[in-house]
C-alpha cells in the first residue's frame, strides 16, 4: 500500500515543520509499515543543529518513527473507526531500548521500518528502526495509545 502526503495529512494531525513522514511505501494492516522522510538542508532544525556540521537530531528521528507507527495504528482500525479518525489522536507513551547508530545528514533518505510487537485495544507496542542507505541509523521500542481528542 502506497500512501502519499495528501492522505498522510488526513491521518496525522502534524503539519510543517513537524510532519516527519513524506510517504508510506508499504503497509500490512496490524503488522508493519515502511515509510520515509527525505532529509534536506532546508529543514529549519539545521539552523541550530549544527550550522557548521548539520546532523538531523535523534529526537526527530524517533518522532518520525512514532508518526509512522501512528499511521499504522490508524490504518489498522476498522473502517468505522477510520471514518472517525478526526476524533482520535495517537499519543506516544514510551520509548524503550533506543539507540542511535549512525548520524543522519542532509541529503539522506531516512527509511522507517516498523513492526507491531503487541496490540491490545487502543495500546500499541512497536519495534521501530530507521535506516539510511540500508544501514541501521536508529532503533527503539515505541509504545503508543489511540485516544479520543
């Protein structure tokens, strides 16, 4: 399943400069998602992190992974619940086992790969990984919950 930015903005409440998923390139409902974000020098974050040595912040990578997990959680809801997605929001509840393996720089394509570890009702647990050129950049176990706004 391929999801473009227009549909992503119907699912996630995030907007520029905090929308960190450009496209979904694979989704298996209730199981996994593959998405990406193109990192460009035009990102506002590089004005301060760091002007002479631009590195995409790890916290932004983790947030992008969480947003991709939120898309997976919403797309895994039944059709009736999806039709009411404007009444729901995904809250990021925990980050565990997070490791940053390699720096992410302008010009990189940051690929998110997320698998469901557990889903019980509104609660989700994900194994989340971010890659650049096939090399693991970041990994974490993320927890999230779908709640009413």
